[in-house]
């Protein structure tokens, strides 16, 4: 790399570098445009959340967060994430193992199907469960006869959340495990490890940062999902209201401080997610796979 | 590398010493079928059961048509805005060095991380007539909140990372020597950008546009707060689905959902074709 001969070309390189970047005014305009755009569209909305939440002082902020309905919304959101994220982690690992470690017919099609929930409107993701489990739904009569409640209750909210967060872990792990190949696993197996040991002591350490990255994004979406959950929840206060739904209710009641107080918790979650995500990318970028995305 | 015996007949999978294929594929397929495929096919089945005339009557209803027009129209405009500004943002992040660049870069993902309902109430508060931005636009006669323009603003917010994150990695891979070669051959900077760099970026820009557009069409949470939701004016298709559901009009909800899915699918197909075309043309 540090070839002295190449060094001798550097003057030429230098003289050209002016020609391969924009002139100073153009650079300033581009940077100014980008900064103003990012400030108006990203920074201001974030600031306004905290500003409005604290508009009437810390006292009413704390009061808003302490209300029983808010606390039960927080509990429900944590519960839903605690169920749906592990489910999608198990699926993600399992799908990545099958897709990345083996060659089989229809693999590309399966990979496309996994991404399907990303191209479906959240409202439609909720609607499909209403069509299935609702009173007029395909299974509605049967569920009623057996006294099983899915819609307008926690199981429905979990299902809708699982649907919208379905691809997150799998789509992080699949390219990563494909890139890493099968060499390590084949070595472990040839040395006498069984399948579970190979996964636990060889594959899992190799993909742990990528897995964490997927979990982080999956969790953020699970806690923040609005459309799909709104359709299946029934908006029963204190029972089936997640934090985003509670934000909507408070906002529509003109309780701005309350709505923004709950929103500030969700915005805080988003900020923590972004910080952790950036740290993971900085420290373990190579181990998270080249394919970054949402 | 496993070398399969040449043409040993059709086999579902190539042999491998790694265990767990049946278990992991079986579980993945079962889970996929239960969570995604059965519910989605329920939607297809219900809309097929409607029959063509009923289906058409719902879709051709003036309110439905307007909602679809608003959803697809605002998503298109927002995606176009994001293509312009998203590409500039990506360029600034990739090519220029300035303090706080990493923070700006991380911020781009905010719309992925911030729950849509939070974005919705924040944007509405900003753009309301008495909001920080709204009161600046008021004297100019521009109303954003509670108008279709508000929908565009929300969708610009939602779609930005799709464009930046699609274009950015391709920009990072650009070989500077190509630009140097063009410059040494006498091309102006403008010519280099439009004739050398842009063609290489075009497929990524189209992909970013498509992703932002597809996301915008289906977006619900951030839009309903800022839109005002007036039928025929600022009512988006996903909201109309919710309204029909609340009226227990499952048929109409299903039909609108089915037509939205079909239109999005056609859209993605067109974009795929455009991408193939631009790869052939410039590749």
C-alpha cells in the first residue's frame, strides 16, 4: 500500500483533487441545504416533543406520567415487546440458519416472503387479523363458541406487533450468516461438536452483534407500532392501550402535556435506539454485515 | 464449497454436513405461514368472495377513489422531494467532512426509530397555525397542518431515511479515479456529476424513491394527526379502511385494502423494470 513509487504521483493527485470536488460556494449551498432540511424535518420535531411535554413545568410532566392509565399503557407496551421480540428472534435465527447455511430450491422466494410485511400498510396488517378473528371473521364463530378472545385484547395486539416486526431480525442475520460462510461450523462439526454446540459456541458468537442490532430495531418498532395495533386493539383504556395509542387518546382529548409526556418517553426510546445503533455500527461495523438499512 | 455431483437429478437441497435443516426450515415455514401467509390469504379470499360487481362498486366509489388519489399522490410528491433532498444529504454526509457529521448521519435514521404517532403529533404542533413553523408560513398564506400539504410533510419525514440509506452506500463505493479521469480529460465538475456520477447512482435513487413511495402510501400513524382527515380532501386510504372497519363494513375495508396492495405491487413491478432499464442503459 505505502508504495514509494505511488507517492511520487501525489502532486498530480493533489492538483486534480480540486477538480473532483465542488467549488466552495456550491459546497456551502449543498451543506446549507442539507443542514436546514435535516434541522426542519428531523431536529425540530424531536425538540418540540420535549418542549411541549415540559411546557407546564416538570411537576405536571411527572403528574402526567404517574397517571394510572399511562402506567398501564407503559406496562402493556413492555409486555407486548417482551413477547413479540423473542418470538421474532427465534424465527430470525431459525430462518437465517436454514437460508444461509443450506442451498435449496425456492430460497430466493422464501427470502422475498420474509420481507413481505415491510411492503404492507400497517393498517392492512391489523385488518388481516380482524378478518380472521373478528365477529364476522373466518374463525369468529368458532372462537366465540370456545370462549377464546384474541381481538381487542392482548393476544391480538401481540399478533399484530409480531406481523409488523416479523422481518427485522431475519433480514439482519441472513446476509451476515451468508457472508460468513459455513467454514467455522464445518470445522466444529468435524471436531466432534454436535449441532446445538456448533450453533451455541461457533455461530452465535459470530453473529451476536448483528443479532443485537436486529433486536434493537425490532424492539423499537414493536414498542412504537401504531397503525396495526390501533386496528386490533379496540382502544380500551387501561386494558388494551399501548403507549402510542395512549398518545393518540390524550392528544385527541386536548391533553397536550399528557400526550407529549408519553411521547417523550417514546422519543427517548428512539434516541437510545439510535445511540446504541450508531455505537454498534462504529465498533462492530464489519460484524454487522455490509447491508445496512432499516 | 460443496460440489454436488453433476446433474444427479433434481434435488430439493444440496447435501451438507451441517445439521438442523429440517428443523429450522420447518419451523420458519410454519411460523411464516401462521403469522403472515394465512392472515394475508384471508384478505385475498374475502375480497375474491365479494364478486367483481360489489368489489368494483366499492372501489369506484367517489370517496374511495379520492382517498386512493390522495394517498398515492402525496406519497409520490413526498418521495420526489426526498429524492432531491435525500440525495443532497447523502452527498454531504459522504463527501464533506465537518464537525457533527456522525451525529447528522445517525439522525437520518430517526424516522425509523421514532414511533409514527409521536412524529404525527410533533409535526402537527410544529406546522399548526400557531406552531413554530406554522406561524412563519401563515403570513405567506401557506397552510400546512390539516391540509394535503401536511400529509406531504409527514411523508417526507417518514421517507427520508429510505432514500439516504439506499443512495449513501453506493456513493461511498464510487471510485474517485473515475472522476479524476473525467477531470483530466477536461470535463467540468457539472459534467462529471451529471454524466459520470449520476448514471451510476440512478438505480439506487430509483430504489430509494420506490421504498419511500411504498412506505408513504401505506403510512397511517404520522399522517392522521396532521391531515385534518376531511373526506374528499385530506382523507388517506388507510384511514378510510379504519373508518369502514369501525362501521363494521368489512367488505369495503377488504376491497380498499386489496386494491391498495394490488396498486403497490404494480408500482414495485414498474420500479423494478425501471431499475433494470437504467442498469442496462447506464450499467
